[in-house]
């Protein structure tokens, strides 16, 4: 198997993905107490969501709730 096929993406695909992410999304870093990440991840998995989607949905729900007040 060639070196290029060993990786998950070709170099061109990786470059395109990096460009897309740079232009389309922003990162937010949060810190939680030790062990809390696993608890949140398990909660996300229990509803069929990724950790990222679960946290984003929680933030969206909170902002919607706060804006109604």
C-alpha cells in the first residue's frame, strides 16, 4: 500500500478540509473539572450526539431560554 493511501485523507483532501474549517468555524475552548468530560461525553452518546453537538445544543438552549426573559 502506498504511503498516500495509508492516511485517512489524501494531501489535497486534508488541505481542502483545513481551508473549509478556517473559513467556516471558530474554536471555543472550555475547561471542566477532571472526570466531567467523560460524564458529558456519556450523556451526549446516550442521546446519539457527538460531544461537540451536545455542548452546542446546550448553549443554544440556554441562550434561547435567557433571551425569553
